[in-house]
C-alpha cells in the first residue's frame, strides 16, 4: 500500500486513541495487539496538542507508519503513510516511494 489514510480527531476520542485506532485499522489488527504508543511518544502530550497555543503539526513513526498530526480547518487530522520499513526494521522496496515536505 503506497496510499495514505487519514482521520479527523473528534472531541469524543482522544488524539492518542485516534492514532491507535487508525493504525489498527490500516494493519487490520486489534488495537490491543499493537506496540504501546508510549514507546514512541507520550500519549498525554499527544492528547494535549489540540489545545496547545501555536500547534500546527507533528510527525512520528509508529508501527511502520509515518504518523502526521496536523491542525486543519476542521480540527486535528491524523494521517498515516508507510515508511517503507517494516516493524521489525527490515527495509522493503523503496524505489517507488516518494515523500515530500
């Protein structure tokens, strides 16, 4: 899969749970089977971002995905893009993968 998936965070769901749910859906896995999110980022800090003054965006790698959290017009949006590196650290074919900043 070389496409990305995105989801807008809602007031009913914390930002950290939105990330976990989106990754679990992308991997067709149970959220409880994923590595703990706190191994890569502080979930409390992540949950506080929508209320932080000056927040515009953040990226981190989780479960083999680049997770982008951005402050958009309709609230905070979470987007996943594959890193090209599997969870076990091995690399795949990166020849047709493009990333832009």
